[in-house]
């Protein structure tokens, strides 16, 4: 049996010593960003993606081991743990396999089979199974005993059948075989419930739907289960679509028979055993297999959905920042007005207001005058507009403002306001903006997220940012772990200015808890800006371990040591000192000196503590200290006159912003209050396996309008601008053509239902 480290190493394609080093560091409290960046020698340069996979698998396998120990203890306490069973339990490599093996020994309420055994019917069941030449009713007559609740031979046979059915259903090898056979051959079928067609129109693509289990993509599984949850769809698993006749014996019954050596030889007991096999499959095993496969479908879909959500969140957090520029934030609205907030280059709120340019007041000119006054008074450079209700009308207002006042040199940008309302009502917003009305806090967030998306979005619960598919259906723990990991990786990948960062941003830095982050802000407020990284050691709660994990990701610009503004960890400053000695230069002459730094041989500066990977990273960091890995800021321009979905016409070519990426394509905001979909097949002229390899949230793209379905609010777009516009079938993407049904297998000569089922099972096994 492989150890956990050996198994993870095999899965990662790494050496066992690398995995052991990473596991030891994680168990010692180190974070993934810290290990990936500053402990490359220890792990053999495992990167952050490998470490995240390692971390997740380590959690699963440790849970598996914990469950294995509990099961071994339970079976041993029952006195039923022999060497063979112990070996099987120790060899089980998944939770499903472990539970299959444990099923016969799992404590449960009394079953019909247990009651039958207590009535002394166990020997009858064994006799009929081992010797089908017996006539069942005659054999059962000897077990009639009214005192034990067995009044007739028929009752005795019913008890014997219950015993055998339970025996079949608890055979781990059989259950596993049936499950995999059903998975490879079965289909998921959906139909609309009576009277639900109109109310559930959004699921209309699934009103009459069927697809093999092995081909169902994650988004389709999530949509189908959502439709079932909302009581619009009925779902069922079709076990054997090749069956020509309803009710005919199938290969699953044949496999049960094969497992227990049953065959139809015309003996008195064969028919009774065939009926028992059929009863076992249709009343117990099929239900169990279906539940397992539904769980498998959901787990795979959920895993993919979490991956997509995490990828989109990463792209959104690492979107290009507009930078430290005075910004006007506009939170659009009709009746309640457009909320206005001006923040300075540091994000500090310097002015707020509410204007009413739209229905019902239509005070357009006064709104323009107010905005012009605010922009002039605070030297505003950017106008950030939330993309919700009334966004296009507000965008037009901002366009007119810029046109009428060219001297202001304004740049307007539409930004996603997802999560802004969540932030506005949060405890942190109340603490950060205590004197500001809740309705105005959203405008502040909209302004700040243009300046620095990462710094602002970390204040919002990741689930509320809205870049996932069916995110509210996903397991909270699994999703939260993944999203928290993304936020942690992004924040530490960019680095944080310790003298300007908010507490929520600092709390995402490697090694800093929420309490310590609050202490950093409190110390900064009480004592002024930090002048060196060493000064962080004076913060309450920031001990040696927290300093080790966090210092390299915290930046201090304009401090006592220029290295404090870089990604070089303080523990590696001696390496930099050796570089300075070798080059006979000071730090100011080395930092940014690409020619000098590229002439150095990193191996010259290695020692027992810092190997080649770390020294190479140090030299690269000195060349571009504190380099922001995010892309350069740019904006999209929405087409004038295109403001509602009704304004769209097939064939239009528009500029838009990617708002979300799913497994089946990308959603693009073209400025009509409803995102359009670029199906995965229309993202590029070549085959695309993963949409995120082509686009990511925040990308500015040019798209062609292919089709517009106003009643269903669906817009079909293409990034292949030479495509011919026109409608096409879709299902939240596009429905793939249903596969051709296999032809029914030739029916063998009839000589009994059990024989027929056995032939089917044998034929299927031969094919496999």
C-alpha cells in the first residue's frame, strides 16, 4: 500500500522527497504562496498550482485515512475483521470503494433480511442458492413456523429472497462493477413536469433531453439539477438504452447472476433465483447505483464549476488597475437617482452627491452641472460607471459630460458592480465609511475598483462577486477553500503596500490573520507609516513566524532600505549584499540596472541556505523591483445608439468587455444591460478546449452579433468576425447533436430470462 506522500508524488509527477518537504512545510504553518516563492530549494521548485493540488489531495487522502481507521475499528469491534477483509480495506483507494466494502458491516436498523435470519431462514436461502435443483416451495415447507412469524412456505421464500437480495447488494465487487457499467452505458434523461413549461421556460432546452452520462459537461449537469430542484424538470437515469423491449432482462441482472454462479438450466429453482436477481437489481441495487452516479455527476460538475469560478475570480482580481488617479464613481439608478462619489488618488472619499438625470425626474442639465463641478474641483481623471440598471443612460450622461468639457480630459469606463451592494451593507464598510449612507458606499466601491480591482474586491466575500456558474448550488466549504486560495495567491503575487493597504487586503497576505491585519493598521494610524520591514515586528501579534511568512509580500516604498519595496525576502538580504560587494556598487546602482544584473552568474552567489532558484529570483527582482504582474489598463468603447437588446441586429460588429467565462463560452457586455454569449465554438477559428485559454474577465474584445432572442433575453455573439449571422440551436451555450442510438443486439434463442441476461452480461464483458 502506497503512503499518502507516495501517492501524491505519483499523481503530481514529482519525487517523494519533494512532496514530503511540501507537506512538512504546510504542516508547520507555511502558506502556499510562501512555499512557492521562498522555499524553492526545499520543494524542488514545485510551483503554486502544484502546491494547491498537493494541498487539496493531502486533505482528501487524510480524510480517507481517518475514515479507513474508523471502519477498521468498527469491523474489528464486531469480531469480523479477518485478514482478507483487512487487506481489501487497506487497499481501497477511494471513499466510494471504502464504503462499498464497509456496507455489510455498517450498523443499521433491522432489515427484512435480518428479521428473516432471526426466523431461521438463512439456511433456506443458502440451500436454494447453492442447489437450484430443489423445488423452492417444497424446500421452504420445512421452515414454516408460526411462532417465528413464518406462517406459510411463501412467507419463508419471501424471507429467503430478502436475505439473498441483501447479500447481492452488499457485495462490494459486484456493486463496483454494476456502477461502472451503468456509468459507461447509461444516459441522463430529462422531461418537463406537467404544467411547468411556461413558468420554467428558461429550462426549455431540457424539456425533452437525453445524453450519455460520460458526455455530460459540467454546466449542463448543473442546469439539469437546478431544473429538478426548481420542480420544472423530471430527471431519470436510463440504464440500458439498447434494450429493444421494455422489461426485457438486462446485462446488469446478468452480471449479478454471473457473480454468484447462477445459470438457467431448466432446474426447479432457476426461475425463482432469476426472479430474485431481478428483484435485487430493480428494488435495491439499481437505486443504490443511481444514487452513486447522480452523486458522481454532481461532484464532477461541482469540481469543474469551482475551477471555472476560481479561474474567473483570478482573472478579475488581476485585471489591469487604472492606477492612483482621482476618480468619479457613478452607481446608476432611475427613481432613487444616480449615486455619486469622488475619491482622490489614494482612494479617500472627498465628495458625494446624488443626481436625478433619468426617469422620473429627468433633471439632465442639473446632473451635468453637478458632475462638471465635482470633476473640476477635485481634478478627476476617470469616471467609473457601474454596469447595472440605468448604466447605459448614465454612460451617455458621462459621454456628454466629457464632450461638453473637453478641458477636463475625462476617461469613462464601465465596470462590474457585482458585489458592490454586499460591500455597502458589510460591517467593514460601516467601519471604513461610518459617516456615509449605505446607498453612497456602492459608488465609492465602484470608483475604487477601477483604481485597483484587487485592493477593492478583497473586501467582498468572493462568492458575491458573481463570476461563477450556478455558484449558489455549490458546496460552500469546497468553493470557499478554492476561492480563498485564489485571493491569497493573487494578493501575494502582486504584493501589498503596507502603508496604504486596508485591513481586508492585509488579512489576505501570507501569514497575517484578520486580527494581526487590524493591528498593522492600528499601529500605522498611531505611529505613522512604517519606515522598514523590520518595524513590522513591533506590531502586536506579529511574531517571528508571521513575519517570516509575510515580510516578502509586504512593500514599503520610500523607506529606509530600497529592498523593502521589492519582492526580495529580508532573510535573503545577505545575498544582495554579496552581489553589491561583487559588483563594487551600492544598492541604487544595482536596482534596475538590467545590463549589470544580466551579466552576473547566479551560481556565484549560492550557499548552503540559498540555492540557484532563489538567487535567480533575487537577480530578476532586482532588475524590476516590485513589478506589478497585472496587464496595462485599457478601456472598451460601446457603440452609440446601441443601448437595449432591441437595438441589436444580426451582423453588427461591436466592442465589449468579457464579464464571465464558463465551460461553454464567454459572456460579453456590449452595453445593452444583458450580456451576450460567445459559444466556445465561436471564440476562435481553431478548436478551443478551455475558453479561458482565449479570453478572461476584463478583456476588451470585438464581437459580431449572430442572433438576438428578445423574449428570452439571449444574445448570440461570435469573435470570428467572418461568421455569417443567423440563429442556431443552443442550451445555455449550444446543444450538441444527440448521439446516434446503438442498434439493439440480436436477441438469442429464448431458453429462459436468466440465460438471456447472462448472455447480455457476457457479451458486454467481452467487449470491455
